C-alpha cells in the first residue's frame, strides 16, 4: 500500500513539470522560436483524444466486449484519411477568419449568427459535461485504487461519501485551478497557447509510455509473450468469446455507429477542434499527422486486449473492476513503480483532456454565449468600456470553474451507473449533432442558418431525451418508469425505444433518431428558405476556401469609413491599449510601412481588426463591435456578395456583365442622341413659335396702324380711306390664311387631320387648279402651259389636299417669275407604279443650299434681287406632309437663274387613308 | 421755321411702310424710304436724316447691323434711331440698345406712342451731337 502523501506529492510534481514545459513553450514562442512548430508535436497534441477513457476504459470495455473497444480508434483512423480535405479546410477557414472554437466556426459559417453560436455552445457544454465527469471519475477511481489496494478492489460507490467530502470534488477544483493557470494567463487574439500544446504533447508521450510499459509487463512479465497469453485465454470459453467478432464484441450496427461517432468526434469535439484547428501553426503538419496519428492510436491499443485478458485470468471473475486493470495488475505483482507510472499515465490522460476541453469550452462560453448577451445589455455600457480584457478573462475563468463543477455534479448524480466508455459515448453522440451543420457547411453552399438551427436543436433535444435523461433515470434521479413506460406512460415515447424502434443499443438508437432528424431538418429547411445575402457570402468564403488565394481572403467588397484611431481604440478595449498599438504597428510593418500613422482605414485593415477582436470575443460579436465604429454600408456589401455568388459560374456571369455593359453603353448612346434630338426639336419649336409670332405680328401691325390712322384722321379723302381699308382687309385675310395654315400643319403633323380619300383624276384636277389661278397668271403676264395626256390612271387620294398641293406649287412658281417672258409648265405623266406631276418655271431658280431647306417651315428663299418672298413660308412644308401622307414624294430640282421644277409622285396602288 | 426734319424709314413690308410714311408726313416730317439695308446705306451716304425708323427683320443686312453702322459713322452722330421689331424677345431689346438705338418698338405698336416718341426725340438733340436746328419737331 502506497502512502497518500506520496501520491499527492507525485501528482503535484507531475503537474509542476507540466507547468515548466508550458512556461518554457510560451517563452520559446515569445522569443519567436516556436517549440511546437513541428509535425510531431502537432500529432502528439492531437493524441489528447486518448483520455482516461482510453487509458482505463478501453481495458474495461475489452474485458466485456473483446475487440468492441476498437471502433473508437478505427473511426479516427478512417477520418485521418479524410483530413487532407476536411481538416485542411477547417484549418484554412479558421486561420482566415480567426475562428477560435467550433461554436464560432458554425456561427460564422451561417452568417455570423449569435443564436447558432450560443446553441452550439450550450450543446457542447451539456454534451461534454458527462465526458468531464468521466475523467473525474477515472482520476478519483485511480486514487482510490492505488491508495487502498488491495483492500478495496471494487471502487466504493460515491454515494457512500457525503457530497463535497469525496476527493473527486477537490480533484475537480484542482483541475480548474490548473486550467485557469494554463489557459487564461493572458488573452491572445489568436487564442493560441503554445506552452499548453507543448505540455499536452508531453502528456501524450507519458500516457503512451506508461500504457505500453504496463502492457509489456503484463505480456512479457506475467506471461510469456502474446502466444502464451492468447493461447491460455483461448482455453477459457468466456475469454475466447471476446476474441471473436460477432461474439461479445457486439453486433455490426453497434460497430458501425461507434465508428461513425468516433469519426465525427475526432474533428468535432471542442478539444480536438482546439488542438487540431485553433492551435495548428502550419497546415503542412497535417501531412504527417495523417499517418502518424493513426500510428499513435495503434500503439496505444496494442496492449489493450493483453491487459484485459491478463487481468481477467489473473483476478477471480468480478473481484476487480476491469477499468482498473492497468493499475491493479502491477500492484498485484508488487511492481509499485510501474503502478505509479501507470497512475501518472492515467493522470496525464485525464488532465490533458480536462485542461484542453475546459479551455475550449470556456472560450466558447465567453465568446459565443456570455459576451453576445452582455454586449446586448445596453445598461451595462460595455461597448463604452475602455478595457474589456479583464472582464473577458474573468468570464473565461468563471466558465472553467462552472464547467468543472457541472462535470462534478454529473459525476455525483449519474457517474456510477455507467462504465467509463459508456459515459464517453454519451458525449460523442452530443457532439455528433454538430456534424450536419459543420460538414454540410463545409461542402454545401445551400446550407442555411435556419436549417442548421432547426437540425441542431431537434437533434440535441432527441439526444437529451433518449440519452442524457435516461442516464439520470438509471441513477435513480428520475423515476425509472420514465425508461420502462415512456414519458407520461406513452409507449412510443420510451426514451430508448422511440416510436417502437427496438433492437439497437442505446447509442445507436439515439444516433439513428437524432441524426435522422438533424440531417433531415438541416437539408429540408435549408432548401425551403433561400439563404440571406450574409449567409451566401459566408457560405462562399467557407466552401470555396481552398480555391481562394490565402492572402486576399478579406472582405473584397467593402464600402465604409472609419479612422485608424477608432479601430485601434476599439481593438484596445479587447486586448489592451498597448497590445492594440503593437498589433496595429505590426500590421503596418507587414504592409511595408514604417508605422501605423501611414495606414489608411481600408477594408483590409478593418478585416484585420475584426479578426483580432474575433480572437477575443468571437466573430459574430466582433462584427458588431467593428460595425459600431465603421460606417459600413452593409446592404451594398450584401447585394454585391449575392451577385458574386450567383456568378459562381464566373464565366457566364462576366459574359452577361459584358453584354449588359454593352447594352448599357448602347442605351446611354441612344439616350444622348435622343436628348440631342429633343434639344434640337425644342430649338425648332422655339424657332417655329418665334417665326409664327413674327409672321402674325406683321399683318397685325398694318391692321392696327391703319385702323388708328383712320380713327385719328376722320377728314381723310375717301380714295385714301378706301385704300387704307383695302389694306386692312387684305392683311386680315393674310392673317387668317396664316393662322389656318399653322393650324393645318399642326393638325397634319400631329396626325389629327381628317382625310377624305377618293378617286382623283389628275388631269381634271390640274384643269381646275389652272382655272382657279388663270386670273393671277394673266394679270402678271405669265404663260401657263398644261401637259396632261388623256387616259392617265386615276389615283386614290384626298382630292382637296392634292389640289392644295398643286395650287401651292403653281402659286410659288408664279411668285418666282419676275421676267417678262415668264412661263410655267405643269405636266402629268405616269409609269407602272406612280403618277407624277411636274411644275416648271423659268424664274430665278433656287441655290443648292436653299433646295435642302426650302421644304422646312418658314424657310423662304430670300433673295435681295427678288425682294421679300410672298406667302407664309408654310406652303411647301404642308405640301410635303400631304404628299408623304399619300406615300408619295415631293422634291425640287433647280439651277440658279434657270428656273426650278417642283415634282411629286403619287403611287398607283391605293394608299391607306 | 427751318426745314422739316428728315426721316428715313427702312421697312420691307409694303403695307407697314405705307402706314409709317403717312404717319410721319402727317407729323410734318420729310420722309425717305428703303426696303432693305443696302438701299438704306446708299441713301444714308447721300444725306443725313434726323431720324431713322428701322425694322429689324430685313432682307440682306439686318436692322441691328444697320444701326451699328449708323452709330459708327461720324457723319450720323446726330441721327436718332428708332427700331421696330416683330420679335418681342428680351434679347432683341437688349441687342437693339447695345447697337445704339434710341428707342425700340415692338410690332404691333401704338401709332400715337410712336409719333409722340419720334417728336420727342427730334426736339431733344443728342447730347454729343453737333448743333441741330432748335425749331425742329414743330408741326
């Protein structure tokens, strides 16, 4: 029998050694010569997976189910093969986003959701508590065993000890103190603990050496090698059964579910996430860990069966708890030092797990549960506090104490009802609930926050109902009828035979239902609701992380404004002003600048600060914090990210974009042209109004002047009076004609003119027109010749309008004639398609420049020699409108001094009226 | 009584020209007429009228240009210019004043106002002009 003092001194000495290693590791890290920057240390730190469950529990498990202990190690071995893809992604993402825990990871993946981060934290804490209880139970049991051997071979039930008076409570509190000292000495933005990792790696060596030492002793000290051991065992029927698959080793379903559980656990357990992802210093370490870690598992498992079988053959059946064989076998052979080594090995397995697990959990509790709530409570005015780092450390330390206290409470309430391994599996099943959200989030962009929330919640509730609560029932803290008759006596609700599902062990049963619901809801809800822009953007960043260039991973589309000073102050509140200044300065140096004063607050800097704060309080809260000093325009960002997402098929998108920009260019060109045209039209309208005004004012001036003259001079001679009255009448007529023509043109141009189509005989029309003007022609001495052959086809047209055109052309011709031998010819002809009329004069002619504009409104050909042209200047404009309405053409050909010919055509096929 | 004041009317619209001739003759002026700017310049080269009644819209040289040329001619320092326009735009008024017109009427105008204004202008010699007959303007 060993003295208690020796054990205590040994334990403290061991922990002191751990401290020394951790201290040394931190020193080396501070000096820039990292102790852990090699793949072997990384692999050994991963071996924190092997806890006292492995050290003591595997032997216990092997004693009852032979190789049934193996799936727990097969799973990680299988998973290691996938690490190259899965774990690498997790590491890359976590580095880029400064993710500090699995809760942070999942929250961040689904749009930096506080709710999701909190839920994951709650599940992790509740799920891991039994696991911590397991370690407490193991340490406590190993104490009792080594102290009391051989007096008490079967561990005393703790119920026989009063609450708080058994050593387990003090072990828990001591572990809490260690963990606080290890894990929360200072707050690091990256949440990395180099010294701690070094200590954990050392512990992994200790437990491996200790276990193998015991295994070698049993196999070669107590027996003569494997042949002897297994040979003797094979002769004992109940031991032989252990060695055969399908015997006591459990059925295939159990194997499968345990393998799956442990596959998930190796990446989802908070402490595994901590060492494998958060504490990873170099991605390349994964390459070695992929084969080295399975090798470690193999090494630590080689002697499980020999020790189990050796113990069962050595001790009378049931006289010693198989979970303690590792200790009791050396003790029974008086190998005290070997027993002490085994004790230290078990202690290292347990402490390693507890320390890392509680640090991981405390980070989650602080960053994803407590801080988001505290920051939301406005009355605490936390967002105004200058330095939050003390508060953060206090929260973490409290969280460590609470988690260990919960572990103790669980141990006290339910610990004795289960073997070590069974307790561990309850925790494994809890963390397996993270798998759909985690793995789905890594590989499926469609996964949404709501999907993850529902899947996770329901999966967790099923776990609670069918695994955790039954553990209390089995310990007598809940009525046992809860198990045997179901809740409220409803058969279908029997926690371990839900909906009548039987034939599965507890774990497989719970795994089946919780995963079915979890995966089903995750997928269904995700498909049901489209992801928001924020989820979209995070999904892209996560799923495509390996495709990104590692450096430029920040928010690429960011608009906002902030000052460097604001950002530094903000950062200072979380990690302390001095470290914030150092951090910003370091960033400036990394950007090739001499100091922070050269920095400008751009998107990359904001992202850097956000990631630094994320290390302290988690990504979701960090985003809120940064948003408080940065005037970001989130909508625009989200929109852009949504667009970018749709452009995952980047080529199609860019082509589309190019096309759109071309369209836009064309549209804007059209718009410019239309605008120019509009301005031109506006100018024309102004000109038109101005001209019309002028044209109206002229006759009005005469009318007014003569009216006033007549009124002021009553004694005028009657001849003069008559002359003046005649002018007034003529000018009034001119005014009327002008108004009519303006209205006429406006009507035709606006399409409001009425048309009266009918059959037009052009020869007859020309005769009428010349008849009407013959008086004027004769009075001016102008010869008018008509050449209209008989038999011209008729055309379908508005006769009055065509008459208007012909009269206009004939009047114009007369006006242009100023010579004595003036002559005008009007001729009609036709071809197969159209009738043509030409009006030719031998007058002054029209210059080529004038020919182009003669049909425009009020564009009269002015010629000093010819004096002011007569008419309104609207006649040709109206005529052209009329002819164009009939689908004909009106044009002029002329030579200066030789006269002009105005011609028009009318198509023979009837024009629509 | 000295010689009747001489007025040159530049107007291309026959009926308006006729009415202006009647009005100014009735007011006791001697009247000459031109239907375009070139004719007006030719007449101005021969004699110096006391006042030019000038339409803006003319074939050939327009009224503004003609007014500027009158103002630039030292012989015509004492000659008054009254402009008539059928375009009632502010900018035209501005242009007329810049060109050096003494008065500006928009068509259709009140014949009484026009005559009164012409009389006033004829009775007040231009400040910088050489002495003109003081009895001018009496009817």
